C-alpha cells in the first residue's frame, strides 16, 4: 500500500472511496514532508488498513480551484499538515499534525477495528 499523490484530476475520485485519508500540505512545509515520509514508511508494511485509501494533496499546486470551491473549510486551516478522514465522499473526522499512532486511533474510531486476517 502507498500514499497516493493527488492532483486536480484525481482528488474527486479519491474522496469517493468508501474509506479514505486525505493529507493536506504545501510543498514548502517541512512538517508536511516529514509526515508524508513517516506515512509512506508505515503504509509500506501495514496490512491492517489496506481497505483504506491514503492520499496527499499539496494545496499550493496549480489547478485546485475546484477542490477549494468544493471544500471551503480548508480556507480556515491554521496548521499543516492536516488530515481528513472521509467515508463515501463525506468528511467524518479531521486532525492537524502528524503521528501514525494518532492516525491509527482515529481510523479505529471512525472506521472500526481493522479486519483481522483469516486464520
């Protein structure tokens, strides 16, 4: 599993997934880069959350006017990175900052315990 890099042509389809985590950042944000790297390492070995899509969107890239119009709440963001948990296109939870443990706790709270592998 990998962290998908989203753009103007892919964000809408991504958010329609049954379960998705959207990481918002900017290209000049060191904390955003660090969180992306940490999340990449986690996803490379994680099997518990394989039913959830993970993507990042850099808010300073060109062509995101439709994303910004569809999601006016991002105008009020004060801290990046910012993480949104989506279910079938609806934002159901969010938190600022980083941390795999924090993310896993929110995933479990929102989507339930991860499926257990078949015995």
